């Protein structure tokens, strides 16, 4: 049971690590550019830096933490209360038709809504 939780918590731990990597890459690229082409010169490591970094991480983590339970409950309800005949019909379609349907749906929605 512990191995199950250890394996399935890895994606949650990779999120902050990915954000840290992107923060480092963006800092490496944009901090020298901001220093060279600055209109108003200021110190690169000001008092606001820690607050900015905190907001950067919160803005990347909070939406996923808030939306995951809501979407999970919505999908569970749709699967639990949805018609089973429809699921069996879609499962009986050939793979190429299911792939084309999943790729064509966003294009169709974009054309209809727009």
C-alpha cells in the first residue's frame, strides 16, 4: 500500500520541481536583460524578490489543487450516472475513429462557437 502511494505521489512532487527549473531558466535569461536594458535601474535582488517568487509558485500550484477535486467529482458523476449503452457503443468503435473523433471535437467546437 505504501509503494502505491509513493509511486502515485511522484507527479505531485514533480510540479514544484518543474516550476523551480523554469524559474531558474527564466532568471538566467531575463535578469541580465533587465539589467542591461532597464529604463529604471534597481538592484536585481530587492526586498520584493521573495514575495514575487512566492506568488510565482502559488500561481502555478493553487489552480491545480483547486480544480482537481472538482473535475474528479464531475467525471465520477458523469461516469456513474451516464448511460452505459453509450460507453459500450464508443468502446466498440475502431481505434482510428475514436482518435479522429477526439481530435476533431476541439476543431468542431472552435468553428461552431466562433
